[in-house]
C-alpha cells in the first residue's frame, strides 16, 4: 500500500509519500504562508521523484488537528478533493497523537501541546502502553499555558512535555513543583514519518473514513465559524 501524507495543522507544513516497508519521501516547509499555492506542486514533485502515479495512492494519511484553522482548512480541503477524485479513503490522525506517539518508551506521563496562538495551547495527556506506543488519557482541549501548568501540578507525578506549545511557553511551567522534562526541538512539530507509522496499521485494518466523513478537530468554536474559501490547488493530471 502507498500512502500520501498531508500535515498542515501547525506552523510547519509537511507532505510525504510512503510505500509500506520503505522510508518515506518527505518535503516540509514553514507555513501557513503559501500553503494553498504549494501543496499541489509539492505533491506532484513527490510523485514524480518516486516514480508513482496518483492512481497508485491507496489512501491519504491526514493530520486533522487540533491546530491552526487556516492551515487545517487548506490541508483538509485538498485531501478531501484529491481522495474524492481518486475514490480512496482518508486515515485521520490527531496532531497531538502524532507528537506523543514517539514517546512510547517514556515512563513519565506525557503532555502533548500544540501552539494555538492567542496565548493558548491545544493539549492532551498520554501514557505509554505495553509493546510501545501511547494511549490518550484525556480529551483534546484548549487552555492557557498557566491553566495547563495548574492541571499538571494536580497530577503530582513526573511529566514529559512535548511540542511547540511546551517550548514556546516554557516559562509558564516554572511554577510546577514536580519534575518536568521537555522534549527537544526535534519534537516541536508533528513528524511525517510518525504520521505514517500510525496510519499504516489503521489503513490495513480499514480504520479509515470516506472523504465526506472527515471530521476536523477544531476545539475552538470561533475558529470553526470562520468563512474561508479554498480554491483548487492540485495541478492537472499527467
């Protein structure tokens, strides 16, 4: 199976193409500026470099948030349009899950944070599971870093913070009394290889959805009400 990966949920846009069992081809660039104009040509570039045609794509692995509203709308709209045209399903994965997943060997409680701007973060709490990987313990939420710090304080246990939301607001967590650990800058954004690692088992077990059934994790009501018109970005077929 070949998956196309699309991640436009954060300030780092990533697109990838991966045949199961082989290293993925990945192109990343700072976003959301130029996302709309860039996604189509970059997908075409990935296909050309890999010698793969669109018709060979079996499904689209898609970061559905939470994240930046404009970026999510661009990526999700593109994915739905392409998947609908090809008649293939979409494997939705949360940005917070992608950030937490590589920490599956960590014995600490894991808090994954995505910068939500407006002085807030999207976040969720995880713990490792036997055999690797993580399970989510809380719902996807949004709060100020100070509110998250207060919640961590109530856990009374060692915690690992992951993501740009942790790095950007590191000072806000200085009030927490128990041991805190911060993942490095390499974990600041969701990683495309991790998206594929999560998505392939889901695709093989047919845990995917049709393009019209994709649900985006917006969390903030105000974001979901923004009127954003996405135009077609994919170039002409071969």
